[in-house]
């Protein structure tokens, strides 16, 4: 009988135990590998879903910003452009913003400013998140495109009104796009609640719809993924468009003043205690060559200076009134109170050949505040005439209006000169030839009454103008600095010397970072953009608007921004030359 094994030999029992141990170890390794693979696969799926949702959100954000900055996308060429404006959400799941429906449905209540992403309206795709859900969208009330129901002023100082709390808090938010994810916490998503925010989004203020919550990762109580559009995000795209449109629309309107008013530009509005929200307060100040644009539209600003009206006979008449001396007319002028027009009575009766006697005259008056604003040009047609009997003088040659025209023995062109003065006024001077002194209907009866009203304002002041209205309506003039060389200010002489030359004449303006020549500028606009120093505006401090060389007044030197707008975001538009 064998009771034990030899030394070095294993028993069947020992060999069986070793095999079991090896199998257990293999099972453990396999389980670890399987678990690791499953975890890796789960993480990969989760990351892939996150990427899909975030990709859709990024596309939606880009499309919304593009809509706000693009005139054709926003208006289709039909409605007024409002840079920075955003559409209402889609509230009936057709991809169309409610304010673009027919009939229009403005989002004039908090619950109307949250809904589905209006992809059709802004020209985007029907973007979906990783769960296949349509994106959602919330928008600040102050950034909605204007409708008859509300009028928003949208510019670089307009704040965002939405707030995000949670893992990535943010304020001054203009709009938010959401990927709602799958239904959680018993959310019902059927036809009855297809457009109910609570059925798709979590952790938001359901009264104001202005406060939302971000999470680092989806959770059982909040699986929304969101992407914000801050005021800085939006204006970074909108402000270059505004600057380009200032050059396209506003620059020619300012040049129109110079064309009329003898090559000069009006005086600027002092920055003072801060730009006023009232447009009529934007009146220039005599001697001010740096400041804001004088876009006042005050109905009481432009008046004729009492006792400034005069009439004289000049060479160029016909018949016995062909030349002076002798002076063969008499005149008197009057004005109402307030002096918004003047009327001159001119007598030239008693001549020996009344049907051929036509005096040439010069009639002039001083227009108060003409150099502190943007008045229109007066034309020959603005001088309305009545004859001796109080009836309108007949028009025989339409290009000359009621003046004597080319049918006379010799043509005498009618001219109207506009000459701005250093005191802020402007001289308006008419020269032309009157109709003959014969009896009406063919003549004037030897007496005319000429009435001239004050002019209106150029289009640069008109909020209703289809081309320029966007600038005034949204108060972009509050962020548009204006500078003119003293040589091209009213009464400045119409010339300037190139920096760094020593005047006289007064110095031209110099703008660095523009193509050469940079030192021959007569007038410029500097679009300030949003405040980079964080100071509230309006403000009376120039550094709250302009940066770098632009924030130093009186040295005639400015600079255009280059590169990324972190230290300076000022954009210069050269008005002349």
C-alpha cells in the first residue's frame, strides 16, 4: 500500500486545484477586459452624442449671428435693415419665426421669446441634436427686430437681457440655443405640448424666461446642452458691417452738406456730459471741430436772422433795367415771429418798356445755426413769387421756375449760394432775373412778392429715410465720433496743411494704419463700437468710446484699428478727401 508520493511529484488533487486557480484568473482578466471595453464604448458613444449636439448648436449660433449682421438675409431687400436684430422663435414648429409669419405675430411677452429654432427664417438647416430633437431658442427682448408692436434701439450699448447660471455662468447674453436631449423626469412630448418649453427644457425661470442653467454633463435632472450668444459675440460680427454701412450710407450724406455749403463741414457736438438720447439735442457748437455728428432734427433750430435780409439790383437785366447804375428797384422785407420765412416786396414799375424790362437781383439772408446742423440746400424753386395782383407768377420756362428764363433775349442763370460762417450761421444768396414788368398774365405788373422758407434737414438726420434711417433709429450716431480739420470747418478758409507741417493754413487730419497718404484728411468719422474698458455709456469721457491715439483730442492724429479688437476697436471712415 502506497501512502505518499515521492518527493517532487504532485498529486491529482494538487494539479486540479492549480487548474481551477488558472481558470479563475482567466475569468477575472476576461471580465476586466470586457468591462473596460464596455466602459470605453459607453464613453465613446456619450462623447459622440455630445459632439453631435454641440455641432448643431455651433451651426445654429453661427447662423443667428450671420442673420443679425447680413442685410439681405435679414430684410430680403424689402424691410429696413436693423444691424444686430434677431428674429422671434418658431412657436408652431414650422421653422418660421413668428414675426416673419403672415399675419405677423410679434413675440411681445416672455413666453413668446422662447421656442424652437427658426431655421427657415435665417436660412439654416433643420438642425437636430443627438436625440433627434429640434433645437430650441431664447432671445432677449431688446434685440428683437422691430415690428409695429415694439421699437427696439439696437447698437453697441444695448445689453443682453438673458442670464445663465450653473457650471458656465454668463450674463449680458443676447440669445441662447438649446439641444433639449431626450425626455426626462416624466416630460411628455406629444402633439398637445409640442411647443411647451417645460416638456423639453429643464431648470429655467418659467415666468421671465430669462434665466437658464448650464451643466457640465447631462444628468437625471437636466440634460439640456446650450450655447450662448453674448453681446460681445454678436457685436464682433455686427460692428464691421455697421462701419461699412456708415461708409456706404452716412459718408455720402455728410459729403452732401459740404457740396452745398462751399466745401465746409458743420461744427461738431461736444461730448459734454454724455450724448443725449434726444436727437434734437445733437446740435453743433461754434468752433467745435471734434465731437459727435450734429444730427439734430429740431423744428425750431433753423430760423432767419432778423434784419439780415437785403435785396439789390445787379447787372444782367433786360431792356431799361439791363445794368446798374442807375438803381431802378425798391424793396422791403418782413418776417413772422418766429422767423421761419421771409417775404420781400420788390417794385420795378413805371418803366418805358414794361414788357421787356426785367431786373436782375441779388437777395440774401442769414440762416441761423446753418453750420451747427445739416440743413438742405435751398434751390431757385424755394423762392415762391406772387405778382402785383397777389397771384402766382407764371412759369414760362420750367427749369427756371418763376424766374425769367432762357426765353429772354439773353439767359441769366439762377444761382443759390450757401456760405457757412464761423459763428455757426450761414449766408444764403439768390441771384436771378425777375419776369418782365408788363401786365399779368404775361408779366408781374412791376411788383413781386418773394417768400423763402427755412430749409429742411438733409437725409442724414431722417429716421424715416429708407437708406439712412437705420443709423438714426438705432442711435448709432451716439457711438460715431466726428472730426474736421479747422481749415474745412465753417469760416476756416477751405485749406489745410499736411502734418507735420506748421500752419498756416490749419492742419489737416492724419489717420494711421490707412493706405497712404494718411495726413491729408479734411473730415473723418470714427465708429467707436462697444466699450472695451467696461465703463457704462452714455458718458462724457472720450476714453469710454475711443482708444489709443483717438482718445487724445487736439493733436489732429487718429488711428484705424488693426488686428484683433482687444486694445482698440475704433474704425475710421474718411469723409474727405
